[in-house]
C-alpha cells in the first residue's frame, strides 16, 4: 500500500480499491479484518505503525483485490499475571525466545501479523485464485526480508476463538498459547521465524 499511496492514484481511487474488499459476513473477526482495510490501513501506513500489502490479481482481464495482509515489527508482551497462568512447559518454551522485563512481564522480539484477509466479493469468489495459505506464504516472504535486516524471534497473531480459524493457523505451523487471552479477548498464536 505504501507504493500505492506514493503513486499518482488519488485517495478516492485508493478507497474504491480498498472498499472492494468484503468478508464481514463470515464471522465477527472477519468484520474486524474488513473494517481495518476500509478505515485504518491508510492511516497506519502513513504513521508507519504497520505495513499493509495488497494482493492484486486479474479476472477476465480486469484487476481486482484478491486479499491483503498487514505486518508490524512489534514485540510480543505478555503481562506477568497472564504469564503466571501459562503451563510450566509453555513458560519454558517462551523463555527460550524472550526474557522477563524489569516489570516482570514476558517480552519476545518479533512481528505481529495484524491482519490476514481473503476477499469474498463476488468477483473474488468467481476468480477463486488465492488461498489463505497463499496469503501466509506472501506474508512470510516479507517477514523474512525484514528479519534478514533487523532480526527477531517470532511471528505472532491474535484471532477470534473460532475453531475453523484456529485450525487454519494450527495447520500452518502456529502454536496456540492455550491459557492466554489477549486484552482484546482473542486467542494468541506464535510461530518461530526459523520455521517460516
């Protein structure tokens, strides 16, 4: 999206593209994915809070938005009260990647996969050219580029407590911190950068 904002495209043209993305009818969390792209992505890009990558494709010789993902270099911080609730084995595994802070919180350097969304507009459904796994692979590529420059240990994400979504991330090598609920009431999944 950064390149798009620097291009000759008007904000109206950019918004037309962004608002062509639809997925809110799938689940509560999906409405957050759609709302982010429609209302927050441009501002997050402008203030360097996250980078949003748009995945464009063609259907019947016309371009369309197939999906997107947003990543941010952000340490995973688990407050000491939440860390204390984790199993001993989970604590040991996490301590291998991070450290305790002065405030006794757990912190691990990494990247937040803040958004991952496939477009379910009529055009995108007919084209059926992009899978969730394809989106993850594209996100992994960008994260590996950044990792090669600045390092980091983990990729993490939050998602709603929906078995289909959780199984998708498990099937793609993420591990859920079973006894952890984020401040946003979401489940937390982590994956080591070396496993991307």
